[in-house]
C-alpha cells in the first residue's frame, strides 16, 4: 500500500513539473518574441519571431500533454 502511495505522489510531482515547464516555455517564447520585435523592425526579424512562436507553441503543447499523461495514470 505504501509503494502505491509513493508512486501516486511521484506521478503527481512529475505531472506538475511538466505543466510548470510548459508555462515557463510559453512565457520565455512570448517574451523572446516581443524582445525581437522591439529590437529589430526588419522583415527577416518578423519571420524569426513567427518561427520562435511556432516552436514555442509546439513545445508547450508537447510538455502539457506529457504532464497531463502523468496525471491520468
């Protein structure tokens, strides 16, 4: 019984970790994209911002799904 409780707590902690990591990635990509937009106004820079945002959103979705899987188990 004690090992089941430890396993449940471990899964909850891992789920929280991945969800918090997802939030951090989202915040950093948004702030990074805003910083790029404020510093440079060239067309190439705007394209880099979109690439950064898309990569960040893919990472956020992946980490959120991973965290959610740990909570479901």
